[in-house]
């Protein structure tokens, strides 16, 4: 954010419920200040029952810089926008929305590519690896498609609601037929990479998302939870000789993609980055 908030300052919203664990506003405000962008990021705590009215209100918000979206709204908000861009068409969940000049809402999903960016910048590759993914919600779907695109040899999807895991496994299999995909319990044995894409770990006393006593030393164990930065899963993994990878690199890896999509990077709005192989993509109507 530039010095001082004025009538020209644009507003960037981080949509969540609840919002107390949000790290995105801090990250984006620091980035706005670094880049000299006249915008301010704030949390928007909106209950699921109010989501439709909230989305309608966005269409008339002329100084809206855009919004990022987190649990529990990633899938639900996709039904309230006018168009999906890039990977969001396949994923069916969104994490960033821009308002066009005519009030139309266009949404994209940078979660999966941000996750892969974070891994690569930490020196980890997914190509040829056997991956266990816990979570088949909006974030889980985004990560699953990115893992498959990155060349994983196999992907096991575990989810509390088995039907959601089955659906995601079918969707990945249809889009990436060379990846061996299955919906199974959260057993990390036989996997090289374990990813927690659930909210488990955000609150003290949360159960662990995978069977940690089945972790083998050397397994790369990733968490997308950003607060706390070191979750119980990561502590348990490190104690067993695994390689822990926290959630903040995934968030940091999305900053350029989000700003580009919102038109705040100095380039025309859109998904055109080649940083992780994201290709230019037109908007897909819902």
C-alpha cells in the first residue's frame, strides 16, 4: 500500500469464514507496499448463507482491487461468478476473483500452481513420485490437478467423505490418464510425498489428517495450513525423519500469479505466467 489510505485507494478482500487464521492480508499488504500499489488488503468474514448476497454486492464495488478466497467458500463461490479462467474450469473451485469494468466477476484458481512453485523453490519436484493427498475440497482439488500436471507417477486421494475422494479421483483420471489415481484411506505407506490439503491442524486438538505411524523416513510431508506455520503433522513428520514442508511457501508462490490475474502487476489481467507452465487461457463460461 502507498503512504496513507485515500479515496483513490482500492480494496483487496480476503474472503473466509472464520477469518482469524488468515495470513493473506498481511502478505498482500506487504507486497502492495513493496510494489507501490495503492491498495489495502482486509479480511471479509462471510458465513456460507450470506455468500450469494455478498457476491451480488461485489458487482457494484467500483474500487474493488479483487479478492482471494479460502475455506469454506472455494467451491461455493464458483457458482456465483460469471466466468471461470484457466485451471478453475477443471477444478470447479476458485481462490481469486476480479471485477471487470462492467461488473462481471471472473474467477481463477492459483492454489495448485502456487503449491508447486513453493515446492520447487524449496528444491522438491513431483515428477515420477507417488503422492498421497488428504483432502478433496476446493484446495485439495486444486492441488490434485497441479500434482498430476507436474508429472506425479501416482496419486492417492483420501477424504473424510469418500464420495468426494472418488469424484476427484475420477476427474483426475479423466484429465491425466497417465497418472495412476485411486481413492483410498489416508495411509502414507508406499508414498514418496504426503500432502495435507484439509484444514486439520489449524486448531489445537485437531486430529492428524494421515496415519503418521506409517510414515517412512525421508518422505516429503507437506501441509497447506499457514497458521500455525508448524502444524502437529509437520512436527510428527520431522520426529520420524521425514522432510517437512509448511504452508507459507504455497501462499508466497501465488503472489505474482494473483497480482497478474487482478491486473495489479503492470501486465494486462489474465493467467499468462510461464513460471510453472501456466498457459494463456481464455475465460470459460459457467
